[in-house]
């Protein structure tokens, strides 16, 4: 049932207010009219707000309509204002319209008031809808710009971290267990690994991660995480899970979904320093056209909802408007990176989902995540590959990398494991080397993003002359050349920077040993 239209009526004759209400009601406009007569009451009502429309007489004993219009235009610029008076000259009416009045209606012609009210309410609704869409667009553009910036930063840092972590690992392999330098090198490597976790969060926000989506049952994911979540939130917080029976399936990366749940749980825990209740529930929902209009670019249809609610301190509207921005935090210095919720946002968006937050200061917070419902059986997770220290070979590898530090590291790692490595600093150089060597080149190891020619373009260029050469792409972030919507193109082998020497050697051997047309991912 729709609420009555709240109308503020500045009029010294209460009978007129009742006549207006009756005429509007007769035309199907259910309204609540509050009549005020003095400037004091009018100012108080304007400050109170919540009015869908203001109607005012033009001339009053203790106030005047133009002053009322000026005040409304200053304090409630989005609220339509109609003059309804028996004494409005043409010149005064034109002046009123110029100064922001929606319309003026003469009391001797009350029938026109109904059409004026309907038009003013409709136009106000259209303006509000347009304003909301513009705000959604501005927010989307801002988040996209921040994503582009953070993605670029993460790419550059991942190049540097590859060198730091790689050479630290090589040094540790050479140092004896009792060498006094060993602990210092381990500190360098540990710092590099921690930094790589930050860049991974930046990539998650900017939606430039490589995902491995599977058909998932979110109820099963929550069940598997129960003990870990209990340890994560501590004994002072009650964990309540409410799994919906017959829950639909979603297509998402299981590791990323677990990251989303953990980040939201940590956020809830930090909002309840004195303890409280954390509720995680699932449900099948149908998002309609109305939701899609209110929440930006969301496709209506069936979704699976994951809701995380806490009884913590809550947030005001200003904080809610910024919570998904990277590095924004309300926590004390040193208590958080400001990347937890931005990571959640990026993962959900890259998984074609939507996230919505509701919170009030002192009344807790609820995050609702909607992931598209998919058909199909739940995928089983295959066990990971065990680390292998000595993965060797004797094949010829063409290495293409514009970053000199990474190129030297990769060459050293592969050469020490028996491979013959040909080096190129960019795509054109690689083509020249390929043309100069008549021997088979078994594997192309190339960066994806390079000046002049991308790794994908290079691989396509060399394919006619070396059809049996396999390809391994490496990059600090995903690129549309090999990744679409977070998923690798079929048959594409990819190594995410930063990587360790062992991970590089293992991946190279995996690609070389893979059957033609299936190079591993």
C-alpha cells in the first residue's frame, strides 16, 4: 500500500486546505495535507522535511509567498512548489516561475490544480530517478577509475616483487641452514610475500584476477568454513548460520568466495569489540526490474543471496558511500589496510554479482551479495600439485620480457635447470631471434603486456612458422588479450606474477609435458 502524498500548504484559510485535499482525493491522489499559517510554522515544517509538494497562497497577512518560495528553493530545492492564490498577476506569476515555482493556479479555477499537482509530482519523481542514475554513474565511473589506477600499480609492483621474491628464494637455496645471513634473507622474502598479498587484493578490487570458477553450493562452502570462522571471530561473538534448503548453484571461484566470507566476517568482528552476533544466511531470490533500476547495472533474474549481518557499531551514510574504496578505513592506524571490503567488491563484481549494504549507527550492518543462479552439478575441487624442487629439462625456450630484472631471473632459473634459453626484450626482437635460429623452439615464455606488441600478438605471429611451439604467458595482472571476464581462454597456459623459482620451473615443465592443444592453466 502506497503512503499518502505529504503536502505542506501555506494558507491562512484552513477551509481552503480541506477543499484542496477533497479535490485531490476525488481525482485519486491520496494525500496528507499539513496546513501552516505563519512564517515560524512554515520554517519549522521546511526544516522537518519529508514533503512531496509545497502549495502556497501568494499573499498572506503575516507572510508572503515569494519569501516562502525563496526559502523552499534554498532548503528543499528538489521539492516542487505551486502557488494557489486568488490574486496573482501575470507579471508576478512569470517572476515566480523564473524563481523556481513549478506552477501557479488561480483559486477561481481549482480544476487546474489537480493537473498541476500531478505534473509536479511526476516531474519530481523523474528528477529524483535521473539524479539517482547520475549518482550511480558517477560512482561507477569513480570505482572504474580507481580500479584502473590500482590495477596499474599492482602490475608494476608485481614485476618488482617477482625479482625480490625470486632472488630471495635463490639465495635461500644456496645458503646453509646455519648461515647467519639466512634469517635476514628470509625476512626479505617474507616481506615480499606480504606485499604480494596486498597487490593481490588490489587486483581483486580492479577485477584483474585470473579466476577458476566452478559450480558451487554456498551452503557447502559455509559448512566447510565453520570451524575456521569460529576461530577467526573469537569466543565473544556468536556465529549463526542459516542455510536455505534447496539452495541454487552459483558459478564462482571457491577460493575467492571463501575470501569474501572471511573478509566480511573480519569486518563484522572488528565492529563488535565487546562481542555480539554474526549471522550468515543464504537464500534463493528473484531480483526484479525495480531492484535493477535502484542498484545500477544489474540484470533482473534468479540469484543466490549470501547475507552477512552483525550487531556492531554500524555506519553512517557518509561512511557507507566510501567503504568499497581501496585504502579507505575507519580503523586506527595499523589496524587495517582498507583493502578488505574493496577486495570483496571486486570479487563479487568480477563474478557477475552485486553487493548491497544496509547499516545504521548503533544498529549493526548487513551485507547482501547476489550471485547469478546457474544450472549444473557441483564441481569437485581437484587436489593441488605438490611442490617439486628439481624439475629439469633440456628443451629450447624463447624468453620474451621487457623488464630486465625479471628477464635475468627467469633466464637464470631455467638455465640452472638445464634449458637452453634465448632472450628477447620485446616482440620484434623475439621474431628476429626466431628467424635466426633454425633449431626447434619448444616453448615461448612471454610477458603479456609489452610495448609495441603484446605477448598474444607475438604468439600468433610465430605460430605459422613454429606450429609445434608451446606458449606460456606471464603477467602482473590479467589482460583482455588472454583473459575474458576473469577466465583464461581455453588451452592458455598462464603464470601469475609474482612467482617463485620453483613455481616457474614447475609450470614450464607442466606446459612442455602437456599434450598438443592443452597446455595447462
